[in-house]
C-alpha cells in the first residue's frame, strides 16, 4: 500500500494551510497585545479588528494585524476552492462558487472594522457563513456519493453545521462569542480533513509475483482461445 498525491490540490492546499497558520499566529499576537486585555468569553474575534476598543482605547495596531491576516487567509483559500472540486464528478460548480464566495466574505470581514462599518461588516459575515455552510454540506454529499466520505469527515461536517446553527441562534452574548470561536476552530479542522481527502489517495501496490502470475494466466488463456479457433476452422474445412 502506498500514498498517491494529487499535485494541484496538494500545492494549493498547502498554500491554504500556510494562510491558516499565519492567521492563527496573528490572532494570538493580537489577543496578547489587545489594549485593556482580551476576554475569550466576552470579546468577539471581530473586536480585534476594531480601530477603537469597547472601552475607548486605540486599537489601530492590533486592528491592522487582524485585518491583514484575514485578507491573507481569504486569498490563500481561493485557489484551493477553485481546484478542489475537480476530484468529484458532480457538484463542482456549487463547491467552487460557494467556496470562493465564502473566501470573499472573509475579505469583506477583514476590510470592514465593525466599529466603523457595522452594516457592511455583518453583510460580509453573512457572505462568509452562508456559502461556507453550502460548501461543507455539498462537499460531504459529493464525497459520500464517490465513496470518499470518511468517519472523520462525517463528524467534522456535523460539528461545523452544529457550530453554525449555534452561532446563528445562540440568543445570548456569551453564547455568540463561544460559538463563534468554536466555529473558527472547527472550520480549520474541517478544512484540514478536506485537504487530506482531496490531496491524498491510497493505492494498493500489487506484488511483482502477482503481476507475473496474472501475465502468465493471460497468455495461457490466449493460447487456449487460439487453439479453439484453429479447431473450429479445421472442422469447417472438413465439412466443406
């Protein structure tokens, strides 16, 4: 047994993973340097992109790091979402369009600090979440129909859907904050599972002894077929 790589998906998938890595490093830095302190249970991730904190302190430095990292993340995801659907026979355009739209939504989130562009920021948030839900469900359906849906992918898909639903219908500030962070983490894990699903396939190597036996069997069958054809022709000649 050996592993076979889809080169295009592997290359663009690695680019996407690098984008995710720089995003989380930037988030950790922004949290550590957030003026007045950042609360994991009270502050949204988007608070890192505010130009002014809720307490009125200047947050331009952290906002710049956050916004840049979100845009870089989105740009790194677009090529992967563009080529990834090629592994399936159906659902390609749905996957491609919804994935790219979701990445465009991330760009909008990064470019619209919600203390300055409240409405535009939430439009971008919806543009990220809704196409993402379509992408997650469509990918699972395509993988299921092609026999590539692993148990890990099934669990990951379920968790993403539950996190999106929880974030949409939490109804309370702390719950919104917790579900948002949970969704961000689960989405990253899901993307890693997708990367493995579309980039690596298992190939069972056939031993040379088995190949030799199959080759000899084919030759033997061909000889028998030739013998039957000769016997049939000779019988026809006699009858004439």
